[in-house]
């Protein structure tokens, strides 16, 4: 009797886990099915045409997301890595370290729309960056920091302590030790974590609705103070605020490109991580 | 007696860079509070929290009650939590206790991948697929309502809950399991009576953090919750949760106006809620570490 | 001849645990001094004080004085990096960096700003021709080759200088680490149980290496193995529960120990 109940429970757990994974597959299949009509080379490479959505493409949205990603790599990732270096290499067990750790933890769970509010008040208005690529990059960099920090802390901690000691014993300063020994060894882990964080940030929509994305523009942004198009915002507008009967299908197609991008980045990062773990010699 | 200590310029540089995180968090709080609290010079806290009508742009008599919006948030969040917690726990138990290493290596990344589905994509799926499905199931003409939103938000929060709970379960020392099995307990009894209690505070922390994620979810509720400021009477009514309300209205308001301040006050509420959930989770995790 | 290093009333606490109690000692130039004693007797702690590697343990606190050639090692304004270039250290586990053999040896000199122009950026991965190395006049090449020859490693690794040092055997790795330490031409070499992880043959090679190094370097070695201390050291310090019980010439300490604890330890009554 007990045995039977046990096997029922276990079957349930397994079933639920597989359903959860199945859902992922379902999402992709559904989207591809819905967006299949709209997906074409034109769609991927042509600029957006507002009048007749079938004649244009989403190249500006792809480029906009790319610029955003570039901005985050320049601003958010280095700050995140620097904070991780502080936490692992420099901090002592004191109140300041605790405060920083708590701040990171809380930044990770601040609702994205609140980030948007903050960005709108501070970057757009107070600092007069306007609704722009710059404001969006700064807001998304704030969001990405806790994710990058968590991954980088893991990576730095996995570098054996004895290498640091050996380097210090040769007369190296702590900074030379970090630069020449610790960072190169931790770099694959840091890159992996950053890619995953970046993929998540590029899917964020609520903050960029508020601080700068636009649905239609001529050409590409030419400076960091320009507005920009992005894939998630484009998906959102097509899905909810466009009257054309073909809009849902184009929204799905845009979503396919978006998750294609984020999945490729995430899978790439995971493969990198696995390969690296296999190759690791310490 | 002295403490061995060495001056390092790089230490100061990195301490300063790390402080950016604290500045960001403090900055968020400061701006939300400084703008948001301004609203209460003209709106009474009672009207704000318990008023049922949110109509900031009405001609004549404006009204600032977030009751209906709050109810929307509560309906969606609680339903989502009720759906996501059992599933998240089941996935976590499967991953940490039952799955073979190979299955784990495949399922764990898959769960991580779910968390990388942008919420706007989930919202789109809701619009195009889930809402029609639920409409047919319940015989509704339009299923953009709290229930549809809650189901999708539950999916968005599932990976958070599953992976933190998995960490909590996996960190239970093997000797707990061995001791229980050695006493003749079945595997299920071992999980229920030894492993789950030992991981209790970690599991609760995972649920709290999942809840924080649920409350802050914006895009899904913006797209599929129905966007109605009327007070909802059931799960099948359309709602407009707090986060969606901010996203909808913030671009339309005059900067510095009372409406602007009121939206920041809502933002402050959301921030404080997630902040408190986070602190609770942190306390739980620390308590466990000490024990 | 004045001692290279002298310590007076050195005390160390880890988080309040008194790990080293009032140790005073002198270390003579171009001799091998062995620290012996059971685990937790404070010998490694004292060793770490000598070049301030104790700083890397955040909970440690120290008092007393240690003079290295007249400079107070514990002084707050001590240039610790310069000190460690003069007083090098080799650890218990072999710790080659995840770099090529060449880069491991060259690391200490590169820290001091020496650059080999032929080996910048991606060029680092290029194979190194041993003949070209032998003929090279580049300062780094000469130093790397010299160190490897001193460690009797040159013939074993000359054809794989560009390959990862992690591919070497344990004994080779440890000799590489010692070679890496002497490349920066220190004055004193501290070794913390360098052979405890190695087989007898590798241990023998390292002992020969150390005996050869004695001509140019002052050496302090912590060892678990009293036979090793007897084989290679000139001076022996015996530690017990954080106290330096006895210091003297190795022959004397082993033949006629003054303190009953030393006698018991050497006869194998504990440890």
C-alpha cells in the first residue's frame, strides 16, 4: 500500500517536471506556428513599414536590441564584475560587505516597472538624457548588475586560493594577482554568466517602454540620445496596439526572433560552461 | 598588538565601484519616496489605500483609490502563487531527490531556459493562445482576466521557485537521508519527514522570492489581465494590477503633477513589498546557516 | 655573522586562538633551518610571519618583532611586496598557475616589468624551440632557462615549455614552483612542507635541489618528517602547541635534545 502511494507521488513529481519542460517546447512551437507566415528574409532585413506591415521588416528593432546589448556590456557588466571582485578579493567580513550583499539581493528583486519609474525620473528628466538609448542602457545596466555579480562571484570563488597565495608570495600586489591570475582563470565563468544576464535584459520590456523605446522611426539611432526600436517593445505594440489583422502573426514572428536570440545566447553560454567544466584542469 | 594591514589603492577603487550597487538601491528608494510621498499632501492615505475608484483624469471630481488595482494585484498574485508553489516544489523535489544525474543535467537547464523566456513573449502567448483557450473552457466571450494573467505569471515565477527550492533541498546533508532510510523509512517518508523539514526555511525563502517576482511582474498583467479599473468580483473579471497601472499611465501624465506623484507612490508600495519579502527571505536563509 | 632573520617574542592569534606563543629565533645565512613539530604546533604560522604571508589570513593578528636584515617586518610601513621578492615562499601542494611552463617561471620577473618582446599576446601560445632558447640573449629567456636548469627540470621539460604546467607530475610541479620562486633571485626561501604530497623519489630530487640551493640562499623548511630534517638541515627548531621549545644545530638537537618534549617527539612518543 505504502509502496503504491509512493510510486504515485513519484510519478506525479516526474510528470510535473517533464510538463514544465514540455511547456518550453510548446512555447517555441506555438510561436513558430503563429509567426511562420510572417517570417521571411524581408522581415529580418528590411526597415519597418508602418502603413503596410507586410512589406517591411524589423531590422531596426534587431539593431536597437543589439545597441542596447552593447551598451549593457560596456556599462553594466564591468560594474558587476568589479563589485564581484570587491566581494571576493577585497572585502573583509564587516558591516559594509553585508550592506552591499543585501543591496545586490534587493536590486535583483526590484520590480522591472519600478526600475522604469526610477529611470524615467532620474535619467530621462533629472539628468536630461531624454527618452533615449542612453537612459535605457543605464536602467538595464542597473537591472543586469545583480545577475552578473552573482555569476562572477561564483566564478571568482572557484579559483583556488593557493594560486593567489603563490602569486602574492612572488611579490605580486593584490591587483596584479587578480589581473594576471584570478581573472583569466575566472573569465569563462564570468562570460557565461554575463551572457545569460544579457539575454534576460534584452527581453525586458516594461522599463524600456517607460524610458525610451519607440515603435516607429526613420533609420537607425545615430547617437546615444536618440530613441530606438527593440524586439520586445515591437512585439508588445504589435500584439496589443496595432489594428492590422496581420499584426498578431507579425508579433509572433518578432517574438520568435527575440526568443531565438535569447535562447541562442543562453544555450551558447551553457554549452560554454559545460565545455569549460570538462576542460578544467584544477 | 596590531592588525596586519596594508595600504592598497586598488582596494579603494573596488570598494568605490562596489558601492554603486548601494547607491542604486538607495537612489531608487530615495526617488520613489521623495516623489511618491508628495502625493499624500493632497491625497489622504485612507482614500489612497481604501478608495475603490481610481480615476485620476476624471473631469470634475478626480479619485485616487487604489483599492480595485490592489485587489487586482492580490487576485493575480495569490492565484499565481497557489499554482506556482506546488509545481515549483514538485520540480525541485524531482530534481534534487529523484532525477538521475542525466535527467537532471537535461531538466535543470530547461527550467533555467523557461526563466529566460521574456515576459512579453508569455504575454503574447496569453493573448493569442491561452486567453482563447480559457474563454472556451469557461464559456466567456473574452478571457483577458485575472485567472489568465495568474496562470501565465505562475509560469514566469516557476523557475525562480524551483531553482531556489532545489538549492535548498540539495544542501540538506546526505546523512539526514541515510539516517532516515537506515531506520526503515521509505524514500517518500524520508523526503516528507526528514528532507523537507530540514530544508524548510530555504524552501520558504524560495517561495518568498518567487512571490516578490510575481508581485513585480508587469508585462504579462499589462497584456492579458484585461486592464479594467472596476473592482473585480471574481477571478474571471478583468483587472488592472498596480504594476500594469504604472506602465499604462506613466507616459501620459504631466511630470510633477499629482497624478505623477501618485504613480510613484504606487511604485514605492511595490518596492517596499518586494523589499520586505527579500528581507524575510534573507533572515530565513541566515537562520538556517546559523542552525 | 649576524642572522638574516631574527624574531623576538612573536605571538599570533587566529580569531582569539593563541597559535604561536612568544617565539624567538635566529636564522643563519646560507643554511637550511628546519621547523619540526606535530600539526598545529605553530611552525607554519611562524613561517608565514617571516614574509607577511600571514596577511592573507583575515582573522590573524600578530605581535612581537621580526627583523629581516635590520628591517622590522611587522612595521606598518613595511613594503610587503618588496619583502616577498626577497623572502620567497613555496607551499605544501604544488601550485603551478594554469599557464605554460615558460610563463610560470617568467611570472615573477614579468611582475617586475620585464617583457619578452617575442612573447606578447597570442604569440604566447607558440611552441618554443629549446635550441633558440639556449641561444637567446633575452633576459627572460636566460632567467627561465637558468632556473629550470637549477631545478634539474630543463631536460625534462625543454620540449614542452609552451604547454600547460598542470600537465606535469606532482614532483615536477613542485620543483617548478621552487624554480619559479628562485627566478626572482630572492635572499631567503621559505618552504611549507614541500614534500608532504610527494613520493620518496620526488622527495629525494627536491632535497638534492635544496642542498644545491644552500650555496646561494638561506632556506627555512617546515617539515612533518623528522628524517628529512635530519638529512638536509643545519639548524632545527622544535615546536609544540604554539611554543618554540628548542633551537639548535641539527646534530645536537637530534643526538642530545635538551627538553623532554623534544626527546619524546624525536623518539616517536607522539606526533
